[in-house]
């Protein structure tokens, strides 16, 4: 069988990624595998040659951001004003939305803080008292729609965030990309006594899977203590937590207790093609990486392990013939593909965390023509890095049952697993201790989807993922965060920046 470029650096497939459901009709129900994109051309525009070979990383230009008021005003003019979450006008008078609803502040009850340390209880109270401001920041971000495949939209949120981080004293750099939105790096210096410490890298993304216009049918709103909106969980609440944790540390210490680098990428939902090399370079300079992707489930667990992800495409070439006049002269690519899928299904080993799913198939032209072409797109998940070469070898050594048919396998493993190494476990232990100080039993989880944390953990850099908001429904119409969890998540992030 012909094999093309088996290990791919781009093209991530996440367990929650709706971009790879190919019945692209309506937005958005990932649980039913209905994709958010309006049609297949949208995916083609964003991910040319998905799973069909190695994609080279394009170089990124570096430039200091110099924002003017017109650019920032342009962002604000594109925000809608008809939602139910209260809003602040940064740099001016308050601008309430027409239907304001106050956000209840989470009370630090006796049971929550009794076992804890007084200073940490005070810190939790600090964030609880500022919970409304956190929600307002999240709304500002959610209302700037930023689908991965729309560069101008993604660049708008980069401009907005650059201004917000600059207001906190961050030094911003734009990593330009011609085919995706620009990614944003912000460097914060520490106070003089900690200037020589390695930075903590805060990693996230501001692209989403939702097409422009989603807010019209999926507006920001608060219901029963839940903030709903496109991208609120994955992962604009995580970006807001970065802003407020940095602001708090500056207030508590008179400056940051260590250098901090924030890197927000523009293309995580579609493979991190333009940003991966930058992520890895920054991680290599850091003491540790905190990934502000959503927590695992409503229990709010941090993520200490993720599966590796691969995407393969099997193409079968047969021999066409008239199904009625010359059925004996044809060799069906569809029949051959069906036989191959049965073989591929046997490669699953769920006990060892290995799964292989031929999730999308195509083939044939008409019912009265024996099919000359057929193909299957295959999702692969691996639990450990050592499984990568084995499953790749097996997939790429498939043999045709019909000698008149040919097979071609393309694609490969694009993200190795984030494994629970000693460095990852050490970060989790520190996070647990911070939780214990306020009476919070913080759990950990291993999940099936990939993130940019796979890259950094794969380099051996201590990485803790799932540091962002708590909620459910990522990439789906019911996406939400639990508002009352925001103070604890901000406290955890601030404490981890100090501790890494």
C-alpha cells in the first residue's frame, strides 16, 4: 500500500472538535456530531488537505503591538448590546445592557474556609467580591466572535486582548500568520527580587468553532447561576481568569512574584499549525505550563493526562464497470473499503487506551456503476507515546483483499499524549495543596481529547491542563460555565503562578 507522510504536526482532532463531523449543516450539537460549520467549503478553507500529509509550519513575524483608540473602538462597535449579562465600559462610564441581571456573588461559607489558612481565605474572598467583574470580562470576550476560519474576526479579539494585557503592564508581541488569525504573546516582568526566575507560561487560545452570527441565536445570558454563550467554556473564561489572576497578584505583591508569559493562539481548534512552534519555543524557556482549557466536568478536575490524537485517510482505487452490463469486469472500491474497515476495527484495544474509529466514509458515483473510488477518514487515540509507532505501522501495512484494488494511507499521529509524568504530578500536588488551604478537594482527570498542552508535556515541560472554567457543553448549543466556580479557579491560577 502506498503510504504518504505518516506523522503530521498539524491537524489536531479533539474529542470535542466539531470541525471534523462532515455532515456540516447547522450550528451546533457536538454530542450528536452535528458540526458548527455551515457547509463543507468552510472546513476546506480552514483545513486544506486535512489528514493527507505533513503540513509545514509557516514562519511567524514578530512585532510590538501599538494600539490606537480607533482600532479598539472598531472592536467595540462590532459587539452586540442586546444580551443579559451586565457589562462595564473600560476606560469610560458604565454602559449597561438593556436587560441587566445581577450576578450572585459566591459566599465563602464556614464549611468552605474553616479548615483553611486565613491568608488564602482572604484571597478567595478577594475574588468572590470581584466575581461580577470577572463575568463582565468574559462577556466582553464572548461577544467578540472569533471563529478559527475567519482571520479578521480572530484578529479583532487579539487587538482587544492586547489592550487589556497592556493595561496591566504586559509587553505584547503579535505573531503574524497569513492563513490564520494572529497569535498574541504577552510578557510580564517580575518585581526586582524575582526577576531571575524562569517564567510561568499561561497557554490558551481565542479561536472558537462557532461561525460568525452564532450570537444571534445563542446569545450571552445567565440562567440559574450559569453563564451561557458560544466559546464561554472553551475557552474565553480561561482567558478572563488569566487577566484577573495577574491583576490580583500585582495587587497583593506590588508586582508579579515571578515573570509570566501569556500565549494565546489563533488556531488551536484547527490544529495549531501556525502557532505550534512558538508554543514549544516559549515552553522551553519556562519553569512550567498552565493550560487554561476547561476543567474536566462539573467536578472541576484539572487534567493531568490527555490522549494522543491521530487522523488518517484510507483511499481505495478499484475498477469501474457497468453494474448491469459488465458486473464481472468491475472491482468495487466500496466492497474493498468495507473489508478494510472490518480489519481496522480489530485494531481497537480499549483496555490499553487505544481506539481507532473510521468515522466518515465516501464512495461511488451512481448505483449502476461499480465504484472505482472510496475512502474513510479514521480517528486514532493513543494513551501512551509508545503506541504511536505500532498503530501507525499496522494502519500503513494494510493489504488489499482484491488484487485489482490499490490502497493508499495518508495522515498520522499529530499530537502525542500528555502523559502523567513526575513533572505533571508535581504540579497537581501543588494545586491540591492550594485547594486544601480553602477546604477544596481538587481532583484530577485523564481525558480523551488533545490540546496544546500535549505539545508542552511531550517536551518534558511540567504541564497542568484544565485550569480554566468549570462547565459543560463545549462546542455545543448548551455550552456554559458555572459562575460560582470562578473565584476558586482564579485563586487556583494565582497560586499556581506563584508556585510553579
